[in-house]
């Protein structure tokens, strides 16, 4: 109801936002993303929850030529390594074998076929990678070994919370760390003007061309969200709902404060 009231096509800074706002981080990430298109390998993208890791990879992969690249996405990672590889087989369209050795061979044969027979680079995006088991991190380098470790037939992006990078860098995972060719950590948007531009971008993308928020309102949101785009989105949506219920056509500071208090109680 609030969308119609404010003339919005979708929730500002929500998942339907067609274009991500860039304060310079997207350009730097895209540079590393392109590295792994040109020279396949493992990439590591980390950030606190709500910073837009998945949205960033989704935007980066959207424009890829499907005749050159095949993107596969997995987010169900809170399982044992055997269940993960079975899930990977399903995503790839491979019938999951019962035994892990056969499962590995079938998946790797499919990846090899894509790379050598169809000239397609598989790009595997593994979200929530911090949930993967220690056994997975230990033997994943062996899975990436193709043709006597002389070929790189796929690119893998591991997405996760900051503890993912710490896990990869443990001495026990030295083999995996040595294969990581790109690393990027998304930072909060804490700077005052940058945060204001982020929110304005969110409203503009949603079809709102005039400002609904005062400078003090932007500051309230910035401090409460700590520069986290998802938290900013939640504050905005709750504020819009409150304003709509009260038939107010903008977001005064008291409405924003009320929204912040409601979210703190959840």
C-alpha cells in the first residue's frame, strides 16, 4: 500500500533495485571479477550481512554472454561436503551419483566438457560459504585439479561473512588460499554524503524524483544503520509504512525515529 501512496515501483534499496549505487567499490570489484573471466580461478568476496554481496555478483554476471559463460549459483551450504557436491551436480544438470568418487568424476567431466567442447567457462557462485565444512575447504583444491593441475576450467566465487576469509587463511587451508586470485571485502557506507547519495539513488531507482527526507533524517538513518544498506532499506520501508498509515507524504524525523525504535525491538 505504501508503494502506491508514494508512487514507488518497488521498495527503495530493496532486491528489486535494477542498478546498484557505486561509491567506487563496484568499479574495483568489477576489475577483479574481469580478472577471473580472463584467467579462471578462485575469488573471495566477503562482507557483513546486508552489504550486498549477492546483489553485486548478480549484477556482475547479468551481462555475460551465455555463449561464453555459464553461471551457476548455490546458497544451500549448511550441509556436509557430500551433500554439497550432490547439490552442485543438480545445479549443473548432472545425475548425482551415490559414491563421492563417482560424483566428483561426473561433475568434473561435465565441467571439462563445457570448457573444452563448448568453449564455455563455468562460473560457480557459492553463497554463504562461511557455512561450508572444514572438510570441504581441505579437499576443494583437489576438486579444482584438472589435467594434472595444468588447466583452469572453471571460476569459483566464494561469498560469505568476514570469517570466511579467516577460515580460508588458516594454515590447514593453505592449498585453497594459494588458489585464490581475487579478494574483495565490501565496506560500510559510513561517510555522510555518500550515505545520502545511496538513499537518494534508492528512491530515484524506485521512481521517486523528489526528496522525502531532511538532512537530519538522513543522519538518523546513517547512524542507526551504521552504513549497512540492508538496514537502511529496512528503516526506509518501515518509515514509509508509518507515514502512509498517518497520511503523511514525506518522512519527518519523528517518523524515522519511530521506525528505528520498532526495528530495534525485533
